[in-house]
C-alpha cells in the first residue's frame, strides 16, 4: 500500500465521521467504553485509515487535541515514538477515560518509547484508575512485543505487581493480572518467577489479590502454556534462545536512564 503524505486532522476527522456507525456506539456501551466524545468507528477501520498515512508527530498532536475518541485512537497509530516526550506521555495519560484508549496508546506507541520503563515506575502507584492501568499495560505490552527485553527487567516489575494487587478497581486489577500473565508467558524462568509472585499475591487474601493470583496461576500452570515454553527453551530459532544477556542488560540500563 502506498502511503500518502500526512493529511490534516480535519481531513481525517471527516474520514472518521464517514465511517461512523450507530451500532458501534451501542457496542461501546456494552463493553463499557466511554462514548461521550465518540463517533462510533471500529478500531479495525481506524487502523485502515492509519495504514494509509505517513506517521507524523504534529498530526498526532492535532488529532489528540480534538478530544474525539476515535481521533485519539488514530493519533496513537500515526505518532512517531522517537518524537514522544515524557511530558506528552503524562499529558495524554491524564486524558485517558476508557480502557480501550489507554490500551491502544500504551501498546501501539508508549511501549516503543525510551521512557516506557520510567513511566511504569511512576504510573503503577498513581491513584487515577486509567493512569495506573497504563503503567501495567506497558508491562504487558513490553512482555508481548519486545523479545529482546531482559528477564531482569521483568523480574523488577514483579514487586510493583505485588504491591498493587490489592486495588479492586476493575480496570486496575485486570491490568495487574494481564501484566503478571504476560511476564509468565515469556520463558520458563519468568514463568517460575511469575508463579511465585502469584503465590505471594494470594497470601494478601483480599478479593482482588485472590482473583489475580488464581487467574494467573490457572493460565501459567496450564497444559497449553508450560509445554510451549519448554519447547521454546530448546528451539534455537526462538528469540529467547539468542538473548545476549550482557547487551540486553546494557539496553535496559540505557532505557531506564533515558528519562
């Protein structure tokens, strides 16, 4: 597909409005997505629009400033990670008002920035429900997307997960659980570390911690996960088998100190 030069935010808003569907707004209600500023456009349709656009930071900021839900989803898809600043990350995170916007921005943009680790440390202890969720979504996103990220970094995230497992707000506890499960599905070493973390969480004996621990252990100890990790550990083609730990640790230090 040939990408076109960056359009204006207003041109893209017109395109989004032409793709709106009242049925999508009803579905947003069903899955508890904030729709006060929404047009009713599916994420696949927004991705199709983004795929035709040359990424541009200024365009992303213009889209975000409209306050329209789908325009902000599109902003996350057309921004350039190397142009994102820590201040922008805080500003956008403060605007999160639904789980889908939080997850789209974190897993398509923020997890690719040099400041991701610093924001995990800062956001996972915040009071705001969606900012706190964003910190744990970043952990899950790094676990899924960055195959060169070192085990030591994910082990350092486990205490943050344990410290916040008490929070029973829906979008926080689900993100805490998501982060724990994704860490545990990277390799056998992290699977054992995540299972041990889940057992420690279980001893907190709160409704949220019991659910997080039980759900994580159910998946991480399941027949579908452990054999796959065992196979990967012996497969020289798998990225985890090629990790040069000294360079990965150096990369982690560089990322940690970037902000």
